[in-house]
C-alpha cells in the first residue's frame, strides 16, 4: 500500500499494530521532511517544528488504532501540523499577555513591545479568524495564496479576498488609533 492511498486501521487478526506502524512509518518517510519544512514556514522554531511533526504522526497513529478511515493521510497530516502551529502561536500570544500581568516591573521578557510591528500584529489579532490566518500565513509564514488555500481549505481567490479585507480593516483600525 502506498502512502497516498486511503488508509484505515487493519481489521486482520495477524498484527494490526504492525500494519498501522508500517503505514505511519511509510507516511513519515515520504512526507516527514516536507511536513517539517511546512511547520517551519508556519513560524515554528526547529524544535517546535520537530515536535509538531511528531505530534501529528502520533495523532495519525492513534486515529488508525481507533479504526478511523482517513481518506487522504498526507492532507490529514498537513492539516494537523497547521492546527498544531496555530495552537502554538495562540499559546505564545496568551503567554505574552500573561507575563506582564504576573510581573509588571520586569522587562527582560517584554521584547520590543513599543514597536510598530507589534502594534500591527496586535491589530491583526482583532480581525476575524480567516482574515487573521490568511494574513499570518502570507506575511509571516511567507506562503503563497495557493498554498494558504490548501492549508485553510478554501479557494485561492477566497484567500486573496480575506487578505484584502483584512488589510483594509487594518488600515482603518490603525488610522483611527493614530488619530486618538
């Protein structure tokens, strides 16, 4: 069985654990490097990208062990890596909001908080989820609109529309904030 065919946990009595492990290993061998690169393009560090890849592979194996039918395993893995990366970014954002509250007089973790870049990304955080994801993936992860469409599950033209609307909303919000 190739890694591009639909797979599900084996129902044979011989050794389903070995069959699942073989399928997952084949997928990792065929797509592991590309998945790792994808995680890096999503803004994860080397270590975080490796962790996201391992977690995605583990989740795939768990789903197969449960007997879940997975029609397109490579696409499933890419989506899982994408979701793990977004989860990591949400966690970092929450942490950046929490640390100043826990120790307001410490500045060693603050970084360049007064920079325009952080002001812009704080405004991006206030956008609707699709616009926020498209802008992040395009400007931070440096993905094309076609690549973003595959990640988010919408058409390339829809990704361009979300980016355009998000930028228009940011222009409006940032100009209002500058006037006040």
